C-alpha cells in the first residue's frame, strides 16, 4: 500500500499573479495592522490597572509588585517599538528579519533580567501580584490581535 503525502494538496493551484499597487493598498485598508505604540499604550493601561487592583487587594507591596510585573513586559516592548520605528524599518528585508528576531530575543532577555532583579530592586515582593501583573500585561498581545482592523474612533472595521 502506498503512503499518501499529507503535506501536499490534492490539486495544484494555478500560479497567482502579483498584486497591483492598487490591490495592495485596498488589502492594507481592509486589514490594517496594529501599531506597536498602540500595543505599548494598551500594556501601560493594563499595568496601571493591575497596580491599582494590587493596591486595593493587598496594599503598597502588591501594587508595586504588580507594577513591576507589568513593567517587565512594558519596558522591553517599548524599547523594541522604538527600535523598530527608528532603524528596523530602514533595513533591507533580510537584515530587518534578523533584526526583528534579535530584538525579540533581547526582549526576552530583558524580561528575565527584570525578573531576577525584582527581589533586589523592590523592598518587598508579592510574587503572586508580580506574576499576575506580568501575565495580564502579556495578554495585551491577544487583545491587539482582536483589535486588528478596528479604527480607534468608531470601533468599526476600517
């Protein structure tokens, strides 16, 4: 019995023509991306909310820990957004791809460094509050995906 190649479609598709500039513009208008700075501003809002919730539920230690946890995501994301805006968009595509991957690696390294520094930087650490601030701020990436294509002013599809 002959094994089927599950990676190949049953029928081959005809080669597609490249998009014209007008078609590309129409596609970009139909599905706009989310600005990196919009994601950073949403992360800031979630971090402030987590800190306020920490203050209400556990006092100053919880608030500071939740803010630190959110900042562990927010600071690397803001630095990465700034790097993308300043120089990554000016690179040739192959170098930009490498720069993007390297930037993501640096974001992870900075996040881990901030996690390690938390006990030294904070007078007292509430680990549950810190981790909740971290996780809540990380969820903003999912929210940004849901907001993709929504205009800021009307909330409707652009």
